[in-house]
C-alpha cells in the first residue's frame, strides 16, 4: 500500500483521513507543511549542537499529543501555532541554515509530513545540502512510513518515553505508545549503525528518555530495555515537561538512584541533562526567539 496523505496511515493512529482533499488527520494537519520556528539551537545533545548549533525546524501538529509536552503551543490538537510553508521555501531554509554554520538539519516532529519532507530533502541535497539530517521524534511512528525517508536521514534522535502502558496513558497521550515506540526504536537501531568522523557522530541513533516525576520504576524499565537492545545507540536522559495542573512536582533526590541504575545496567555512553534547570528550556513560540538568547539564534518564525 502506498503510504501518503490520501487515506493517511503515516502514524500508528492510521486515521485514514484524505488530507489531499482538505480533511485533517488526527494530527489536525492537512497536506500543507506548517512550520512554527527555524533557527540555530545550542541546547541539543553536544554531538548535535556543538559548535555551530543544530539547524532546528519545529513543525506544527503532532500525531501523539502528550499533555505534558514542552512544545504544546505548536503540538496541540487545538489552535497550534505555525504557518504554511512550501516545499521549495523549506529547502531554501535548510540551505540558509547550512550557510549560517548549522551542524545539521534537525527535523522536530515531522512524522505527519514525511512525504513532503522527503521531497524537501531531495531538493535541498540536489542544490548542495551536505550536513547531516537529524530525525527528532516522539517514537510514536510506523517503520513502514519511516522507510519513505530513511535513505535521507543520518541521525535518529528518538524518544522512548516509557514502556509502561499506565504511565503512557497519563503522560504520553496514548496508552499504546510503548508498543509503537519499541517497534520504532528496534527498527531505527537495526537500520542505522553508528558512524563517527574525527570523533563526531555523523550517523546513528540517540535514544532520549524523559524522566517523569515519581516514575523511577518506569525509567528503570526503559534503562533495562536499552541495556539489552540499544546496540551502539547513545542514551540521553532529560526532564523537560510541563505541569498544566501544578501537581507533578518531581523529587529529584532520586538522582542518586538514577545513577545507580545506570551503573547496574552498564550504561556508560550518553548524556544526562542537568537536573533542576527545566524551566529554562520551556519555549514560548509566540516570541520571535522562543528560547533564551544563549540557547538559540532565530532564523525563521511563524509570526516574524
């Protein structure tokens, strides 16, 4: 079956919307690319952002819809921020970011735009785009859809938020998230062996895990899975979430337990976001620069 915008099955929801005829998918998007922000981001993992910054492109809409998402202004199913951009304009923006010194092109939440993004990358590469392409996603995907763009992707930066169905129901927008994310991670890890050039990661997988408050048992399950299935992927541990009801205060005295678990499972390669600085990372996409100035240099904004 041809996977595209007609009878859309790009994400695991497989909603069947005909996005070519004006219908909106579950993601609340049609067949036009909608972008919220593009710029040089210095807050990604070091292999991606140092020294020139990651050329991040934040797309509007999302197939998952986590209620605690830090990008909820642009991922919400209601009134998400962003505006339409043509495939040529987006290819131009990729080349502009490269000319400004970007280390890579970082496609943030592009799952529901895969056919368009494949066309954009083909065009940009034909016109001189040479830096690595990063696929930055929630993990809520279908390998069958990723196959449409895999040959154009160098580095997968993919979430494994949880493997616990109850935790997924609370934090991730869908209780069946673990099933889809596990399938996705197994696929990208098996299809993308790590490659380094002069000590820099130029191809491979970085698995991100979000540390939800009071969910160390869930984190332990993810770390165990990574130790058995992670291959040569890198692990990145983060704590970026919003708390819309003000009831999820985390107890980061558990940091020692986290480090003990990493030792227990023999996980040595990766990154841990410094605990306690999460508020600095919460973007406001109503601003021309959604991030603190030291973290990001804006190049394109939906309302700029």
